C-alpha cells in the first residue's frame, strides 16, 4: 500500500501488535488470560495514541490514523480476507 505518511517502524509495529492481541482476545476462553490481553490492548492503545509522530502532522492526524490502521492490517500476520 502506498501512503503519503512515513510511519515510524515502532508505531506500525504497535498497531500490528494491537491487531494480534485483539484477535487473541476474541478467541480466548480463559478469564485470567483475557485480563492480560485487555491490559495489553490498553497499553498498546496508549502507546499508539501518544506517539510523537502525531504531532508532526497537525490537522491530518485522523486521516493518518486510518492509514496506519489500514497499513498495519495489511501487514498483520494471520489476516483473514
């Protein structure tokens, strides 16, 4: 996917990790493990939302966030189409 945004590798990886944790949570049946996964999702959400990259594109952040999600989704392992 071609995008006008040059996402830092760490930000892109955090979004991929978020998708992975979300899929694991959807399939998990052990309550103690769901707690661990929910906490991981919270940490990753904060990491993504507070990344300094967003300050470098004022006014375009919503479009860039969607582009990040799309790019990470396409690169995420185990994506079902």
